[in-house]
């Protein structure tokens, strides 16, 4: 693999003899201090199949991508899962066990180049890093025909994996614009061929590549001239760091959000310890010790490591606390001000969550200041397989069980005890248990609201001049039909008989009495409970039944009575 030359670029030293081991002899323990902010997790989207990644679209803050282990990349727009996948490689990916589609990264110039990269295990179980381009017609689609697999030393377009586990799989662009590739040791237990310390293989390493090459480049990348082993014929130029077992999620402390640019790597342990490694910005050539060390502890002494010193982790935890670490991010958002600068991580097996504080010294090295556990606050999230950040730096957790959550803090309680729901906006006012919109200020002594009175029956239609007796009565040809009679808009008339026959009207009420307990008064029916004055005139004899229907007869067999037309067979028309 050729090395891109550049004038004035200084090569990093192959080894750093003065490099101290910041985590030596230090094991952080949970803090006993009181947290000032409580975490919450809100569900963003669910229904995914074995998701392992959450990646922000660099061109659109509203768009993120969820990587499914089986081979699909799903699209979220404003939190809504889109029906069409961004990329579907299900027929080209082996996804059993730890294999699958494991990584996605967008090029720094994605807005103009449309380039993206994925890491997956092919049908033979070997690691492929492939380049794609965005569809020219739809920004939410990758062009599957644009696939180009990077070619590795020896000419193969995949990295041979001798065993089905420990594939690593994450890829990401660093602040330097280069693509980093995290490789596991090739699998099995205790790295049987000592691959993580073998300078002639890419397994068990962190790689760094310059992928800003032309489309016609036969390999798809150059080696950055600043890679620490360039010029050493015994070491592959692509190697950035040694001694990793299975780096499962790592991230850069984003300088654009106020971070240092450091690389933080969570490395899954063997049988005793899970570890977090910290690398100051632009500090290549480190050896994190596997398999000679597990965490900060001696493991298998022989063969000896490729080179010393071995850099111990800044934090580790025993398998009594968890058995498979999932790395996260140093938080740089704004929703959790008390957590800015803290590194979040989790354990996949036990579904436990923590954050730790970092103290950075003058040389850029970090030590852990305290560890806080958040498992109780995030108890609803199971099998955390990855973390992610959005365009604002806010933190997300991916559950391998199929969901994505956003971390935040609880909403501030309402200003008074009587409002138990969330305030719609900062300028809304709580009053008598409800929120008043901006511009409405109730008097300080307003009485609480009372139970609203029963609703008034709706007004009649244009051809019914009296109040509807009830919500289930129907106006037809100027008269109210009782429940059970629904006339069609035209002949023939309805034949369903009504449930009962109301009594005839008195002489001054020309419509049918709604019920036996209704009283006629001044031409209208008073409902039960409303008694007319004592001097009300007594009921009189009903008027004739043929001269008080002023609307057209619906049919020859309809009967006029008390101002309304009765259908054939209706007792009220007799």
C-alpha cells in the first residue's frame, strides 16, 4: 500500500519511550456524591431488527440512520422510521453471532462527494470495508450499484477472519479527516495466534486510512504519511495502534463541540475485565496490551508483546459488574449540562449504564475522577449495543432488542401543584389545574371552575322550527321523528316502526310530545323538572289532524297528525 507524500508532514515516532501508562494501578469505583441531574430516556423509534448503530446525517440535522446487524440501514426523519431503507445488503452479509453489518461512516465531504463507507462480514465471514455513494435522485438512498470494496495488503478486498467472533466492525472519521477502522483479534479465546501483537496482520489493531482518493484509485485508499509505522518494513503501514481484543464502539471527543479530539476505545475483555482506553489526539503507535494484558492485569506472558510500553486502560470493571462493554461518547450536548465532558458507556450483558468524569493533564492524558452509575434511571433500556449522537451533540442509546432512545433530564415540574401535565410552553400559565395560553392572565382570586351544566340540545334544522326533543330525534318534513325512524332522503318512506307512540299534543303545541313527563306551555314542550307558572292555561282539545300539516305529504299512505307526517303503520298516525 502506497503512502501519500506531503511536504512538511512529520512522521510520528514508532514508539514513545516516555509514554506513561495513565491507568496503571487505578481502578475507578462508583462515586458516593449526590448527582444534581437525573437522567431519563425517551423512546425515539422502535421496530428495528438487531440494531447496532446510530449515525447522524452530516447534511441534515433531522435525519439519522440506524444500522441493523442483518444488513439494512434504516432512515429516521424527525424521529419517524421511513419505509425505504437507505441501503440494503441483506443478501451480501453474514449476520450470525457477532457477524453482520457493523459500521457506517459518512465522509467529511459527504455533502459534495456523497461518499459513505460501511463495514460488514461477507458471506464467507471475512471483513469488508466498502465505499458507496449517495443516490443522485434521492438523498435518503445510497446507490447500491456504486459499491467499491477497499483492497488490503496482498490485494484481497476483504480482511480474513479466522474465527466467527471478534470482528470489531466500527468505522469513523477522526478530526484529522482520516478513516479509522477498529479490528478485533480474529476470534476464538485468548487470541490463540497472538494476532493483536502481530505486526504482519491487521487483526487486533486500530487502522487509519486516507480514503480521499479518486474513484479510479484501484485500492480505494492511501496510507497517511503520519501513520506511526510508515517506513518500518516489519509493520503494516495501515496500523495506528496495537493490542485490541474486540473494540466494541469507540468515539472521538468532537473538537467542533468543544472536545479535545481524543479517541476513547471500549475493548471487550476475555474472562475477567472490561476496559476503556484513552488516546490523546494524534497519538498513534500505542499498544493496549492484549493478549499479554487483560485490562490492567497480566494475562498471557508469552510470546512477548510486539513493543513496550503497554498502555493500561483509564478504567476497567470486573465481570462481577458486567461481561461485555459497549462504548459511548464524551457528552458535549446542552440538554444535560451537569454531564458535559463525561464519558458514557454501558454493558451489553447486564444492561448497566455508567458515566465517568475525566481530568486532562497538560500532556493531554486523562485520568478518571469519578464514576456514576445510571442503571436505575435507564432501567427500561435492555441489551445496549451502541451509542450515538445527533447534530446537536445529544446522546442516544441503541438497544439490540430493537429500539433507539434519547437521553435527557426530566421536564421541570409545573409552577403550581394544581397542574399535573407538562407545560405547553414557557409562556403558558397554570390556573385552576389547566394551562392558560399567552396573553390570558386570570385574576389572582378567581374561583375554581365548576362542573359544566348539561349541554343544550342543538338548534333545529331549517324546516323544524322547534327544539329537537333529544339528540337521537330526526327532523323530517318539518316534524321530529322519534328514535328508530330514519327516513330516506326520498321515497319510499321508512318502514321501521318506532319504539313507542308519544301522546297527542295539546291545542297550542303543534308537535308531538317528546315524552309523557313533558309539559306543553305557550306552544312549546317543557322538559321534566320545568314547571310552568300556576296561571298557565289548561290543556285543550287537540286540533283536527288534517289541516295542520303545512309541508308536502311524503307519500299517499302517510298520515298527518299534530303537525307532523307519520309513516304507514305508525300508531301515532291513527
